[in-house]
């Protein structure tokens, strides 16, 4: 609430968007889906994303984060962070985000870097980190987000 | 006073030994010892778990730096219906006409929720020489965990005591079959155990609405909700001859079985048929009203200590004292095995 109050003071305007989880100058939404293989009219197998209604251990789910600059100013240093929930394992190579640099954390979000540069402690020894060690994914936009512009970030995780 | 004693030769599966005629012991060779191993399954995240995801965005707008959370995107972990049946027995050696020969299986709920499991036996299978006849009843819980059929093991009745297994939980099941009299030496008979979830069976990925724990939907996993494992019986009828003589030597230089007389037992064990009596063991209870003579056990002329140690003989001085001589894997080619020991009449 403190953040929102400060924003109010600065701009004097409160954006109220019905149905959204928060109000502010950027709107961020996440959605969880599952990939389904369907055979189209031409007999080809197509992948499509459907609601994550039937997920059992071993299945992959796909998280899509969309963010929109709903202010009338240009946003800078836009960074999206998504923790990997308990019971999920990040699927290596799955993070995706147009115009973003993608980094990972294996220490609960304290430090971020390329997966290849990260290490974890195994029985007192530093070992190269693996996809299952990832606790957070971070997307850093490489350019400004203009007023009204949208961005997207996505990753896949497997249910343990 | 009775001096009647009943020696026996047994394999590790001693329960199957039967005497016919008195000095001829029909034996079955046991190929290895059935033992249990519970595989480590991983059923995965428990059915009904809610997985929440919240992303955050941080940004600069003018002089303001802010971080905002997204909505929470959630999904519920459905129940995966999976079951696995694993045979724990090696090939079970049997003799023709043998009743209630047991095969040991483990049934595991490899799903991620609680599931009731139904069991079925089928002994009319291809790929064998004879059809074992399921005993009545034929399916038992290995209630005492012995790995073999024993008194106290509870019979399974479909629809009455179907086991309810938690995720990852397993249960040992015995299948009992009678071996037909007509089964010949070296013939193979097969019998299988099927387990299926009480919710049903179906193609992998199919959803069963409301069939999961707490009324959530259930999905058939890779097993399709059912699994089967096949066990085998092999007819291995081995005849072993067991001949026993006793020599009495009384304290007065005579041969009267009086108090203080020494009885020397000599037993000859020989395999008459083909095949191998695996892990054979000669067991002879010391008669009542007699006392075992320490260090009197001989095997083929060699002295055996009374202790349970590296040599093949021992004296079990428990409530039912007995002389035990391990004969190992015996075949006709090994020739007669001569065992000797002494007792004194009390």
C-alpha cells in the first residue's frame, strides 16, 4: 500500500482496472496453462495452450507473464521476477521474453546470473548449478517500455 | 520311553518336505531364497495440492521506483491413478500334487493420492507347460511379512477387504496355487496377479471427473490404472533317501537301552533322482529323555563342532534340541553323505 500511496502523490491519478490484481503504472498478469497436442483439419499435430485444468505429477505447465505500461510515461529498467513455486522444477532452456535478458537465481533471489555461472553448495563443495536448482527467473528489459506498450515473459516448469 | 525320532532333510523351503514312504523324502530344490525388496517409488506431488504463482515487476517511472505483484495464477494437482505389481519370488520349485504353493508379489500405489486397489489371479496362461489351479482362496495378504504363506495371513476378498493404499504405499500379496498331480519333472506353470485401481482403468491421460481424493478429478497415469506381474512354478521333484541306524552301548558293556546307555545314530543321505537339492539341511531332533553327547557330530568321518560356526554341523541346544548338518547343494553325483552323532539315555 505504501507504494501505491506514493504513486498517488506523484501523479495524482489512481488507475483502477477492474479484475486486475493490482493497480499502478504497470499492470502485470500471470497465467498458468498446459500444452495440449491436437490434430488439426490437415491431419497435422499442433500444440496449443489450454487452461491448466488437468495437471498431474510429471506434467509441464507454462507460465505467461504479461506486463503493460498503463501510465502516460515511459517506464525504464523494467524487470520481471518470477519465483519457481514449491513442487515445480524449472525446465531448462524454456524461459523466453522478447527484448529481455534472462537470468536465474539459485539462492532464493539474492543473486542472479547465467545458469552456467551459478554454483550451488553440495556437501560443502561448490558445484555447477542445474535447472532443478533454480529458485527464480528474472527478465530485464533491454529497452524502455513506452506508455501503452506491452511485454511478455514465459517459462515452463515441471510438476514434481 | 520312546526313542522314535523323526529326522528330516530340508531345503531352505523346509515346509514343502513330505515323507513318502517313511525313509524316502520327496524334496523340492529351492533355487535361491525369495526375498523382498521394496523399490523406491516417487509418486510426486500429493493430489489436491494447490500450486500458486505470483510474478513481480519493478520499474522506474520518472523519479519513482516501484515493484508490483501480479495476480496469483493457481492450479490444483489432480490425482494420478497408477499402480505397479512386482514379482518378488524367484521361480518357485514345486512337486506334483503340492497344495498352496505361494508366489510373492508387491503391489504399489504409484499414484499421488489414496487409492483402493482390487486384485485378481489368473493361472490359465500361455507360455507354460501346465496350469496351476488357484487354491481357495487364492489371494492372501502377507500379513506377517514373512514372504511365505503362513497361518495368520489374511485371505483377500474382492469388494470386501480391498486394500486402501496411500500414495507410494505398497503391500505384499501371496498367490496360492495347487500343482496338478500330472505335472512332470522340469515343467513350468505360470500364474499372474493383476491389480487395478477401484476408480477403474483407462487410457493414459483420460480424466475421471470427481474420482480423485476429496472429489477432485483423477487422471490415468502411464499404467492406465492397472498392472500385472507373472510368477512361475517349476516342478523339481527330487527323491532323497534317508536311512538311519542306531547302535546301543550300555555302561555294562552290553547293548541294552538302559539309563546311561550311549546311542550312536548313523544316517545316510543320498540323492536318488536327477536334479539338485539346493541348500539341503539335515535336521534331527534329539529324542526326549536323552542328552546329546557334546562334540559327537561327524559328517563323512570329519568331526563338527557343536557351535553354529564355519563348519557344516551344529547342535541347537534350545527348547527342542536338534542336530543340524548342512549338506549344501546335493546331487546324485555327490554320493552318500554319512552323518553320525551320539546321545545318552537319561
